[in-house]
C-alpha cells in the first residue's frame, strides 16, 4: 500500500488522508477514505466494468468510471444512480510511456492550474486501490447538489465536428481561433470567458499539454446563459508521448503572422501568443498581465511538484519540460 504523506487533493504537506480544505472542495466536507475497497485490474474482464465504462461515454470504451461517495467510501456508481464523480485509473495501454504515472500527472497539473494560476478547474484528487494503484478522481461540475444535470456541450459539437464526417481525428481538426469565435457567438459575457480561454491555451503550452483538443473545452449552461466550463483533462502529455505543442492541427490561428522564432523553430514564443490574444479580443493591459505570469517558473509550482505523487524521476522530468517551455516562450522575436 502506498504511504500517504501529503493531502491527496491539495498536496498540502503532512497529511495521511484528505486535508480539511481538500475534503471541502472535493467531498463537500465529508470525511472520505482515500483507499478504495476494490482493485480496478481485478474488474478488467467483468461485465460490471464494461457497463460502468460505457455509462461514461457512448462513443467508445474509455477507461473512466462513474462513481459516488457513500458512508465515507468511494465506489462505482450503480446503473440506476447518477454519478457525481469520475474515476480515472492508469490507462491499460502498455505502449504509453510511464502510464502508471498518468493519474498523478493529471492531478498535479490540475492543482498547479488552480492553486498557482487561479484557473477555474474541476475539483480533483487521488485515491488508491488496496494494492497501491493510483487513481485520479474528479468531481462532476455538471451535477447540481439536487442531482439535476446542467447542459454541457464540448466545442467539437458546438463547432460541428463529428467522427462520422471528420474521421477518427475529428477532435484535433481546427484552430484555437475556431473555439474563440464560438465563445464570442455563444457567450453573452464573452470577454471574461475569452480571457479564461486564452490563459488556458497558454497554460497548456507551458505545461506540456499537447492534448488540448476540441472535446477538452466546453460550454456549460448556467440558468439561461452559457459560460466556459471549468478546466478538465489537464496533464503534461510530454511525460508519456511525443506530441505537438498544441492539441489542434491548426495551432493558434491561421490568421496571424508567425514570429520569426516560430518560423525558424516551429515552436511559438510570446509574440505569437500576443498576436493571438489581440486577434481574439483580449484587451492589451490584461493580455500583458496574463503573459507575464508565465515568464518564469513559480516557486509554488516547484513546491507542488515536490509534494506530488509522481516518482522522483518524473518530478525532475516534469520540471525540466516546463522550464524548457518557458525558455521557448520568452525568446525574443523581431
């Protein structure tokens, strides 16, 4: 069994279970055990597992499980229950590098986004199987306290990209300007959400998330108004796969002039993000304020990485990747 020394939600030092702050954010203050009553690998070939996975996604089998909390325990939701959490164990695809580190990676990256940069994220944490496997847990923000589900649409659906017409890689088709244009069309208070979206694109670049595709951004209906949903599925994909800087094949925008740095290296620098920010309507003072936050590695990031559940080698690699991205970002371009 894994030894817990830091809060499996906030990563605060000196906790063998969820801290009060972590429990409040993730479990509405309930005392919940971080140890599951089951090993996920044991369920791999059972019909219960197949049913649970398909209740998360009808588009195909995904290694995600609907969950609820009952009497201080996290368990898989039954067919008739409305799940309030999603569990994500390490993927079973053994071709992924360091696949068993993926839950800790996602948890760490989500916590950095929230705690260091103030990005709105889904409440999240880690839990552990009896055999010591690490499992990512995220609270569903589309389920209200009374159990009703809010309407939520990802940008693949909003823009009109589907597998039937766009092929297997439909969710990677387009540019971030396509999402920005959809925000402007669908969100009444679009300027606030445009800033949030812009920072999330920048965060993904700096923190090595090359999987920021159309389905990883969504709008959620609050009352009668759509707003940009909290961030989800953030992780440093460079720890596991060799990928591009962005999750969309069109990059930031086809309508901005690339910096000479990007022309020479194929990697964007600050000037590229400045031009993108102006293109999508970010006011210049706010644009500078957001960009300035990413010009150096914050001490808080290094602290969270040190307290994370990544192994020591992955901690060093994580910081190296982020520092490399920052060095690319701050390069001077004519």
